[in-house]
């Protein structure tokens, strides 16, 4: 597997989550491992997760409040600072406002690398995931341009983007027992979303175990890393994709 030079040794990261729980599901073990190595990391959750129930008796506000508390517990578990933008779960979102939010985040946190869900998936139906992934990707191009006025803050260049839930992995990030345990406990903080034997959690666990076997580890998270230069006018078709 090719590995993007640099990101594993970077010292500062921003992890962007469309909803409470996505970062933990997509790259919670990687986040835990990087923090354990001494890197600084923050999680930014874009929407409030208010649609996250099938119980019509629970109000959206109650769900959002529950999920905010769960997300705070997960961030505490992982040892990272948390920012919650609380935009409406499910939108509607204006893409360019979302991009401004993403630029403002990058300029405020000033990470070397930003993690976000891969927006370039053929079968991702959830527009929050597609739009947040795209907005953060484009923000990575724009946040260092001093004349880009959308999004407050002083210009800041990130070195690249690392996608979780990737279409194609460039990296399998091997997890040891401790980082895998932190991932599991952080996911378990989202009690309103995942009961025992949750099928999504079980499917991801199986994927992590398969990836881990390929890497000689107990588990590995699939990631797709790109430098900032690889986010615009990429190389010849087939060379990278
Ligand atoms: Zn989500």
C-alpha cells in the first residue's frame, strides 16, 4: 500500500464529522493512536444529529441534546477538544456557507492534516456526508489563500486531507489493543445510536479485522490520504485513482 508521506508523523489534526459519531466510526482508532503519540487533535461536528431516532415520541431538540452529550463523552474518552457547529441534521445546507464554515474551522484550528468522510463515493445517499466531505476538501484548497474572504480567520494551509469511509484505501492504519479499545469505548458513548450487536458497528468491526489481518495487526482502519496538490487537477487517470 502506498502511504502519503508525512501525515502519520504530523503533529496536528482536525477531524470533521458530519454527525455525532462519524469520526469515531470512521477513524476513531487512528485518532486515538495519533493522540497517544502526542499529536494534538480536535473534532468538529457539523450537524446536531437531531434526526437520529425512529421514535416519533422523542423531539428533535431532545435527540440533539442527547447526542451532544454523547459526543462530549466520546471526545473526553479520546482526549480531544470538541467543536459543535450544530447545523441542522439533514440540511438543507447551502454549499458555499458550508465551505465558509470549513475554511473558518481550518483557520481556527490550523491543523497540518484534516480528516473527513470521503465524498467521492458512488453510493453514498446521505447529502450531509457528501456535502461536508466536499466542503472540507475545497476548504483545504482555499483556506491558505489570503484573499479568500469567506470564512473568518488568518490564512492557513493544510498539508493534505485524509478521508475516512474511503472508496479506495491508500492506507490501512493498524491499531493496537489500546487504540482499538479506545475506538470501541468512544463508539459506545453514542448510546442513543448503537445498541448491542448494532449491524453497522458489527460490519465495520469485521472490515477492521480483515484489514488488520492484511497488516499483521488485530485491526486496521481504511483511509485515503491526499496532499493538497492532489486535490485539484490530479495526475493522469489511473495513476492515483
Ligand atoms: Zn453521519
